[in-house]
């Protein structure tokens, strides 16, 4: 897929305010500071499209971007930020549950994990919840340029083994680096293929 246009559409904290669900939609979510904004910018070849910050947990709204006027890329609020209050974490949980369960045009959720650290409980819990609710998702390993090939292979093997303890089949896995563009073509090709099967809901 060649991205010719990538534009910000809206930032919302309420389901009722989201763009009309007439285009296929792909969400990106992960722990705070996992490199989500950098990955989105890399995918779209737009350095400042998604705002990056040295302060984890900055994104607290659902941000929609329209790509090539044919599909939505969605930047979801990060999770696992310790300095957020319990009420803020509860608010995030309600917003995410509503979005992931009720957004009819959501094709796939890309769950980002930091390749430099071992599997985190919050990541695994989200994956388990997605699986229990029959919601399609993929796992995206970020910052892989920080690892050597041997360490990366070891990480992937360990992650797969841990997931297969509970699952019979693994979700799609993507290895990425926002620094050198690794994984860009694979993710965009995956989206392009899935877009072909999208049919808008007759109720929209």
C-alpha cells in the first residue's frame, strides 16, 4: 500500500462523537511510552502526524486519522501509566471496552509491546480479554532496532511459548522499528488485504 494522504480527523473521549463508521478502521494501542506515536508516524511517513511525548500517558482520547480517504487509523489512549489516578484508569477501561466491543467498523486492533522487555501482565491481560470477546488483534513488537538478531529471536520464541500456554493458535505478529522502517510494508499490506473484505453496516 502506498500512503498518499494521511490527515487528522478528530479527537474524542465519547463514543457518540466518533466519526461515522462507514470506513474500515484499525486501532493501535499499547502501554504508555511503547512507541505508538512514533510507529504511526512511520507507517504514514508523516513525522508530526501523531504527537510524541517524553511524558508517558499523554494521549487520553481516541484520535482518528483518515488514510487515503479510504480507511481510519485510530490512536488509542495508552495504558499502564502508574501516575494516573484510579478514577482515570477506570475511565480508560470503560472507554476502551465500549470502543473495542461496539465499534462496528473496527477490523483489527494492533497491540504494541516493547521488544526490549519481557511480557508484561497488562499486555497479556488485554490480549486474553480480546480473545475471550472474539475480537481480532495482532501483536506488534516495537523498538526492535535496539536488539541484536539473536536477542530478538529469543524474545519472539519466549513470547510465542507463553502465549501458546493458553491459546491453540497465535495472532498475527509484526516486528517493527520506527527508526529504520522495519515492518512498515508488512502492516500496510495486512491492512490493504483486510480492507477488501470490509462491508459497511446497513444501519450506518
